[in-house]
DNA sequence: GCCATATATTCGATTATTCGAATATGCGAA
DNA sequence: TTCGCATATTCGAATAATCGAATATATGGC
């Protein structure tokens, strides 16, 4: 059985949603947390495994996990002395994959055109700029 | 003609990539910037239009645009007195859509199960928790 | 009860982000 | 040139994020 939930979307709710979405992005805005999420791609892992795989201290990993848990991005389940973490919604990795690929393409472009950069940034009038005087 | 760029990926580069990805997410981690990106979905818009559509002061919009430009998420092109901004890579919206839908689903679940929350959070031993004592 | 292991939390210093206010620049018209 | 509009930038204060260090809690075994 599937449930369909309809949500009334007012303009204020629209802004609340942007706020929540920003909060979600903020939670993704840390290299360690991104690595944790990626490590959880194929299933649950205990803190120790995450700590060893990332090479980061346990306390730091737990701090990041606490944030991810609070924002409901991961969930922890206790098995004896250890707590295994898993993704609440695997779609988070789809979003990460997209940003990752965008970055790789961008790096490839910049790497290829590295020699052109000096020339391109001279374009002054009527040109298209990504970061220049406007 | 299509170019294929192969990138050698060492472990350090892998970490650099996480850092860049985190930086990209950080750039998305602001409600105003998210709204700007969404407004640019159907094409370029001048600053004034963005300022009016969002209801935010022009200086604030320009500040956010400067960040987005610097991170190469948007580009600005001057037409006379105005500067029209557009998305550098439309895939950014795909990523935003995913996080948005994740959030909507999450809200729907929480809204539906609102009455259960008190009960569920009592689960102590061996239970699955998103944010509780572990 | 105690111990060892695994995990969580608190604190404080450092650093980064956001915003409004004020100001500066760029452009076209007269 | 000067004006007026569109956009950009700088500054400073308030707020928030990150990390290491230290400490606290939970669990199972004895």
C-alpha cells in the first residue's frame, strides 16, 4: 500500500522549505561528513570503522554523526557495544554524485584550458564572466 | 566532437575532491542563494529581477551573486546597464531537486506520524534511532 | 560490583558566515 | 560632463561552525 500525502504550499512555507534545504546543504558542507556518507553507501558501519576508514579521531566522527543524526540523514542502531550507522535516505548520495560530477567536469575544463585563463580573463566589454568586474 | 578527459585520482586528490564538494555544498547552504538558483531555472535574469522576486535588498543579492560567481555556479553577462545572471551548469538544479524532494518526503512522514513521535522516542534498547541516546 | 571497549558529549578557542549600512563603480542619455 | 539607474564592494558587528582535549556514558564479560 502506498500513501500519497498532499502538502499545501503557501509562499511562507516555500521560504521555510528553502531554509530547511539550506540547512540540509549546510549539513553536507563538510569533507568528513561527505566521506562518511559515501562510506555508508553499501550498508551500515560502526563508528570505529568510519573512524579508521577516514583516519579521523573517534570523537570527531561522533560529533559529525551526531549532526547527521540530528538532521535525520543517518540513523544509528545499537548492536551490543557498537552502534552501526546507515543512511536514512539513500537519495542523498544521488545529490552528492551530481555535485561530484559537476566538480570533476569543472576541473577537467579548467585543467584543459589552464593556458587560456590569462587570456580569457582579459575579456572586458560585453563578455561573459564567471568572476570578474561587472 | 566530444572530449574525454581522464583524471588520475590519488588518495590525496580524493580528499581534495571532498573538500571542493563540501565547498560547493556550503555555497548552496543559504536560502537566498537557493532561491536565486531556482529563479534562474528558465533562463538569465538581471539583478533587479532577482531582488524583486526574492524581496531582498539589492546589495544582499549582489553579495550572494558574487559568491555564486566566484564558485562558478552562475555567470553574469552585461547588457547595457544591467547584468543578467544564468546558471553555469543546470545540473545544480538536479541536485537541489533531490534534496528538496527528500525534505518534502521527510516532512510528510513527520507530519503523518506526528502523534507517534512521543512513543517512538521512548524506544531505548536495540531500537533504531535517528537522534536519541546511543 | 569492576574493567575494557565503544561511543557520546561538553568546553573553549579559533575561524568563517551573514547581514545592513554606507559607499563605490559602470553605463547610457542628455 | 553630469545625472540617474543598475550593480558591486567594503566594513563591522553579530552569529555560527569546527576542532582538539578532556570527560562522560553505555555495554558485555567477569
